[in-house]
C-alpha cells in the first residue's frame, strides 16, 4: 500500500508542476511580462519611426524658417499637401530608403509631427 501512496504523490506532484508551468506561462505572456519576438520587433520599428520622424520634422521646419517662410502657413488646415511634400523631401534624405514600409511610416509621422512642431496645441495629439 505504501508503494501506491508513493506513486500517487509522484503523480500528483508531476501534475501540479505541469499545471504550475502552464499557469505561469499563461500569466507571463498574457500580461506582457514576457515579450515575444513580434512585440519586440514592433517596438523597435516604432522607436525608429519616432526618431526618424522627429529628425525629419526638425529639418523641415528649420529649412522652412531658413527660407524666411512663415510657419503659420504650415498651420493651416489646407496646408496638409505642403506638409506632406516637406515630409517626403526630408524623409528622402534619411538613411532608410531601402525599407519602403519604414519610409512610408516615417513620412506619415513626419507630416503629423510638422503640424505639432508649428502648432503647439496639436503636440498632444498622437
């Protein structure tokens, strides 16, 4: 009878260990404690987009001011085309032209950052 009790303890211990591992894995991945490769890659890409777009917007605004143009012209609602053209021009000068998806994302973000750069009221908008 003691052999049955001993093997039951081992069986229950093994079942408990497996369930414990499953619960920890579920909680770890579900709550973000453990980062997957896809999440990490997206975070890196978003960081690149943010940094390149910031450089793009800063360069575009500096160029706009160097040409003695009023930044108020970029604030107008119908100036979206001008902001897009500036973004396209300055994204083309960044060392990311081999990655089309990254270039497109940076260009869109640069255009929106241009609006935030010339109009502080929109800086809080995503």
